[in-house]
C-alpha cells in the first residue's frame, strides 16, 4: 500500500469516528442527554488547603536540567538533598542538608496518602541497604502513580516516577512537610 493510500484510509477512518461521536442519540423522539462525569482533582484540593505547595513545586520545576553536583546547594549544581533544601528554603522552611536527616523531618505518611509537595525517600545506590540515601519532591499523584522531581547523579534535576523498577526497589517512605508551609 502506498503512503498516499494509507494516509487516505487513516483520514477516512478518523473522519468516520469523529462523525459517529457527533451523532446525537434519539430515544422516543427526543435526543438523549448524556451526563459527563466531573473529575475532581485531590491535587487541586490539596493546593487550595496550602497554596504555597503549588508555588514550591513551580519553583522546583523552574530548575529542571540543572546539573548534579555532589554536595551542591545552588543553581551551579545540586545534590538531591541540596535541591529539596534549596526549594523549601525559598519559602522559609529550613531542611537539613542530608537525605537521611530529611527523612526525619515532618510527618511520615503512607504511600497511598502521598500528596504534591511531600518528600519521597529512597535507599542509596544499593537496593539491599537500609539507609536513606536519596530524596525528591512529589509533584503529582494520579491514582497510584507518583511523579517526583529530584536531582539525580545521572541527569541533574529531572522528573521520575515511583513505579519505575529502580525506584520501587529503593523506596523507603514519604514525609509530609507541607504543613510547615501552612504555619508560615
């Protein structure tokens, strides 16, 4: 099949699908009204409770792609705890400069209760160890998918997902520090 024929087939099928979606259903002589469910985002509700959480996450996102630097705490380069510390410090929350120490700040929460702005903690390079060696900040929670921003040695400030096997094997816990923002 030539490219032109394939393109024509795709356009025809797509047009047919669109047309089928736009045909109103008629029941007993009257068009049916279909209710569209409204999706309420718990993320937005959380942001409404503590508006500064959204600002902290926006501030963190503005630093995507800054390189990793061991011991780094500035825009010249961050290590993982230096990055979370830098972001929260901008909003008056002083976090320690160690992922293990950040694992003791705030309140522990279950993974299922994780919210944007929470710290997410991992074991270091060895999945077999027990010591916290890495930290990030949760930016989104959609269903059971947790997206976080962190400074990784192999890419600098970037996004990752907890469901990736590397992070699943090293996951330690979640700490809620956003309530500290509410107290400011």
